[in-house]
């Protein structure tokens, strides 16, 4: 029998409400700032209601950018970030699932050692290996290009490990049955393993998309042409104005626009994301 304790229910809901308010309130303030003039938040009094500059701020940011900060139109930077995030997400998933497939289902000498060497090597973040990586990309002539933005961050040891662990849970009888039916390795991979990995792919896609979208240090290092600026670089340039005051209304508008694509991806794929993380057969 489940006991009904009104006080505990009230306390639980109160903690949840306070937690949500703590997370949402700064985002709400950013939205309020993006709807007001540049001087409204400099008076010492923080307004809590939207202003009348919404369309002017967002229109100016998307259409013209900020010449004082050296930032191109925000719409261009949103497109660059979207291209980079999609290429990183799809590239990481493709490389990782094929690597895991080779390690699990192909019996070649040293495959376990090779897997763990890859895993330990790729655990190093881009910040640790950034100088030699930059040298390689520069020597290959890939500065100021999408290939230079994507290729150095496209490998993922974590995704390879997760796919490997999932493939190890698939019974060997499945592979044997496919072999009896005349299915080769690629057909087995395409018709059986790939559909079974759908929820894993969805969960990893969200994580890798957000990883690619939030990249800052590497794009800042290899891009000097405004045509290849990403949205995170644009926000930094809007906030770091050398001559003149920072237009915080445009900065906050940029923050709101930069947060929308990851939020939409999570909303539309949340069921597959949760299922891919908690399903029992993994």
C-alpha cells in the first residue's frame, strides 16, 4: 500500500519548482534583454517585462550583424554552426559504428589491443593535442574551410566504445543465422545491426550535435575569414567590443538564437534519446 503524505509531495514539488526556476530564470532574463534597447540594463534596475525592440534587435543581428564587433550576419554564422554540428554528428556516428563493427565481428590479430590504443589516444581532448593538430591542418591547406573545422574533431572513442558494448550484447546466433541465409558482412551490418542500433544512434546524435555546435576554441584558431565564423565565435565577438560599449541586447539575442537549434533537436528526439540510454538490452 502506497502511503499518501501531502507534506512530502509538497516538498518534492517545491524542490522541483525551485530547480526549474533556477535554470530557467537566467534564460528568461537573456530573452528580456534581447527585447530591449542597449542602455536598459545599464541603469542598475533589471526589467522583468519584454520591451519593444524585439524585431529591431533580432532583425539587425540576423541581417547585418555588428560592424563594431566585426561580426558578420548572425544568419550566416548559424548556418556555419549547423553545417559543422551535422557533419561532426554524422561523421562521428559513421566512423564509430564501423570501427565497432570491425572490432567485434572481424577476427584479426591484435584487434583488442588496437581498440584500446584508439580508445586511450582519442580520450585526449582537442585542447591537449591542439598544436600538432593545427600544424597538420595548416600543412594540408585546410585552414578557413569546413573540412578543417570538422575532420580534427570527427573521431570519437566514446561512441566507438558504446557501439562496441552494444554489439557485444547481440547473440552470436544472430550472426550465424544471417550467415546461413547467405548474408555477407555488409548485408548483416546494414539489415540487422543498423536497425538494432537506431536508439543508440539517436542518443549519440544528440550528444555529438551539441558537441559540434558548442565548439569554440578550434573554430577560433583555424578560421580568420568571417565567412567561416561559427555562432559561438559570433557571441564572443559581440561581447568583446574594443571601441565602444558592448550592445548587450544584441549579445543576448545571439545567445537566444544560439540556444534554439540544440533545444529543438532535444525536444524532437527526446524519446529516442531516453530509450537509447536506458533500454535494458544494452
